C-alpha cells in the first residue's frame, strides 16, 4: 500500500510540471519511468477477519490456591506424582524462604536435610495412595540458613485431583523448645548440685558433731574423773545440747535434699496412732526432762491409720521439738488427737511459749496456703521444722495449720484426710428433723 500512495503522489506532482519540461530532451524517458512506477503491481494482502479473543485456559491449581489466604502462616503447594510441584501459593517464599520457581518439579528436594528426605518421600507416597500424612523437616533457605518446617500432605479428592502440601514454619517454636530444654537442663543440674552439696555438707558436719556430743557426754559423766568446778558441768551440758540441736538441723537438711530430688517416697502400712505418738514422745523425753518440762498425751487408743509410719513420726517429732524449744522451763506441752468424720484425724501440739505476733502468724499462714516449701521466720528455727512437717503431711494428702496467741502459746496441727483412717473414726451424727 505504501508504494501505491507514493506512485500516485509522484505522478500528480510531475504531471503539473509537464509543460515546463516539454522541451526537455529526456521528456519521453521521464514519462516512461513515471508510468513504470505507477503501474508497478504489488501483491494485495488478504483481508483478515477479526477473530474473538479466546479466554486463557484456567489452571485448576492456580484457581484452588487463589482461594487460600496468601497472608496466612501456611504456604501451599500442589504436588503431582509425575511432574512434582506444579504451583505454589503467593506467600510460599515468605513462609519457606525458598523461591517458588526454584522448587517447581523435583528440584526442591535438594533444600531438604538429607536425614529427613526418606520420611518426606514416604509421606508423599502415602498421599498418592490416599492417606494423609505429615513430616517435620529442615530445609536450607536462600540465605543459607536452616528452617524447621512442618509439611502436611492432603490426599487427592474429587474436587482437587492432586496432592496438596501445606508448609508451616516452626523455626521459632523449635528455637523456643530448645531454649526451654536448656533451661530445664540447667535447673536440673543446679538442683542436683545443690542436693549433692547439702548431702556432702551434712556428712562433713555430722562427723565432728558426733565427736562433740560424745566427748561432752563423757565430760558430764566424769568418765576420766569428775569436773571439780560446777561451771564446767554447765558448759559441758550446753555443748552437748547445742550439738544435739545442730545435729537435728543437719538431719533436716538431708530430708530437704531428699525431697528436692523426689527421694521421699511413701512406704505405707497400717499402725496404731497412739503407739506412734508414744514413740515420738519417748524420742524427746530426755530433752524435755532436762528442761523440767512435761509432755501430756491425749489420744484415743482405737485410731488406726494407713500411712508411712516413719514419715509421719518425723513430721510430728518436728512439731514436738519446736514446742520444747519455744516453751519455758517447767512448762507443760500437750499432744492432743481429735477425729472428725468430715475433717479426718487432727494431731495438735500445743506449747506454752511466748506465742507468735499477728503479723508473723499471717506470714506463716500465707506461706502454708501458697505451698511455699521453706520459710524465713525469725523465731528460733520454727521455719525449717514446720516446712518439713508441711511437706511430709502433704505427701499423705494432709495439711498443717497453725494458731497462736501472744504470751499464751502456739498450737500447730497436722490434719490427715478421712481416707487415711482405718478405724476409730466416730460416725456422723444424724440431724434431728
């Protein structure tokens, strides 16, 4: 078409100027050239009929993935057994750290840690056979770092003929789990170290204490001759009493160390509560006698319990020892037992000491209610013995209660649940209508 328009314009312009060139000797040649250009034939292009634009064939994988949230925490990929990965959700690179174009087909397998590749292949094979599965793997992202990914394979369905693989990044969760494991390991090592230290120190303290108590006892008895000065007799008695008190504290530390590592397991059996209390009083009879104190026991002989006899006598002994230390000389200490159908058996130890102030009593009660293991009470060592009694009672499903009146004394009670009582429990009274 361009050449036709050019020939037409050329012919028109030169025809208008033809009279001025009539005498030109090349006139005939000129017109011959002009005619040749104007009459030159050009192939006429065929008319092309406009065709309707065909819609691009829709990819069922893309349509399915578009239904999924691209801003979620899960990435999605469509897996074909023959081709491999066909397509991915738009958030695939953000979630996995891998470029989607590099993971099409079977090329993505190089990013999976070689130790998990077998489990991953098993998951995909099971999905091809119609079974959903999951697999935890590590993959190397584009920054050459490792990520923990949870892969879930969904077997084909009628609406989705291919396997859907869901990718979820668990890197932060695994890092948190590893941190927690390290903390737990450090705590366990610290607890074991602390318990080992207490046990070692208890052994190191017990050996010289036994020597101190033994030699002081020999001095009091005058084994190698009497002590002429009465003051030396008093000193020997103080040395012996102080050594016995310190030895008891060392034994308490051993019990605490055993409880920390779970070493105090109950060895339960059947026994009479009255006999147990009589044995506990016998343990402290010498200590009470030396201070001019008397211990009164009020316990029905018919009460039988199912519990750990050694642990229970240890708990009660701590309460009796506290009562002796906090009572004045020539005072009376009471051990009273009550059995209630609703509450169980209550063993109370009452002293006649100075008592505990209301503020301090509130601190102890809050500690008992909050299940605090150790107390820091400024009253001559009540904290350690009370904490041990509380823990040993709790192992039996019981509890420790305390009440005190200033200048009138303190009552500490161990409460054992009704299911620990085998006999001697009074029956409930029927209410009158």
